[in-house]
């Protein structure tokens, strides 16, 4: 596995900003984004055995746990793309609260070694559904599923630069990503 470094983090942030500022991802509707996310969910089914094997190699857990329990949960978390819309909630008799789910820009996401597939879904699914671009750092112990998920997202039609994955040992590039001034969230 190639180890990413500080320069790789900078390149990923630049690519994410370009995708967000100049690309179509945050400009298209939540419905259109959801179609790509649903295509990704379909690809999860088609690559089920491969993803379960990678998750088992990643973390040392039994294949059956990855295939029967984690992959279905992982897939469900990408069905929320069409659930992004504003809500109006009564707060009291004279006031209402309105919620909006909007894109912010470039989101930094660092996933831990335990449950890497589920952690990726918890972070990537909502951020993509809202139209953000992502720089995701996977750990040195469990990079395989994050890299494969990125490849499947590309196959599903996710525009270039929207999801960037840097896999590495952490201290220098993790600190660079955590403190990067061009990251919005």
C-alpha cells in the first residue's frame, strides 16, 4: 500500500476545492446526488464478496460478520441522499424552526481502524448527500475498504475530486489535514 504524505494531503484538498468550487456536485439537486449514491449502493451489492473480504483483511474480523452485518448497514447509509430537504418544525405556538441541509465546502474526515467500513459510511454518506467535497484519511491498519469504496463511487458517477482518500501512518499527514486552513469542516 502506498503511503500518503503531506503533499498528498495538499493535493487532495486542492482537488476537493476545485470539485466544490468549479464542479457540478454541490450545484446539482439533492435528488441528482442521491441517484449517484443509489448507484453506489447497487455497486455494493455487486461487489459484496470483494468488500467483505477486504473488510476482513483490513481488520481481522470474520468474513461472515463483514458480509452479513456490516455491509448491509454500510449500504443503508447511502440511501439517505434523497432525504436531504428543509423541514419546518413547530417550536411553540408563535414560532417555527426551519432546518436546511446545505453544502459547506470541503470536509475533512479521519476514520479509525475499528469498523472502517461503517465509519466511512457515517462520515461520507451525509457529507456527500449535502453536496460537500471530502478529503478522507484512512489509517495505516485499514486502508483497503476506503480505497475500494472510492473506486466504486467513481464507477457510480461521482465527479472527480469530490471524494479524495489519503492512506498513511498519520502523524505528519494527519496533523496536516487536521489543521489545514483550506478545509471548511
